[in-house]
C-alpha cells in the first residue's frame, strides 16, 4: 500500500473530525478511506440514466387558469 501525506485546511480538519465522530471512527486514515469509498460508490450510483416517464402528464394535474390571457396556444 502506498503512503500519502496530506496537509488539511482547518475546514477540512473540522469536517474530518465531525465525520469521525458521526461514524465512530478513531483513526483519521480509516475515516479518509471510508469517506473516499463512500464518495466513489455514490458517484457510481449517480451515473444512471434518469427516467422521466413518471413526469408525463403532471402538468395537467393542477387546475387550469380560470382567466387566461390567450384563448389557445394558437393565439400566442
């Protein structure tokens, strides 16, 4: 396994500390490994093609405008 030295900003140090506290991790390197693994898994999961078929017809669910400015789309 290779060795990596990183210099943490105060903000990242605080975020890492909070992450370690939330996850119950005692070693910083373990926390970094786990956070990176979770980020990779999350990114892989987000690469799915979105399915918008459920959205079809959602605009018709609400009430129509009782006093429209135009009688039809042709008047636009």
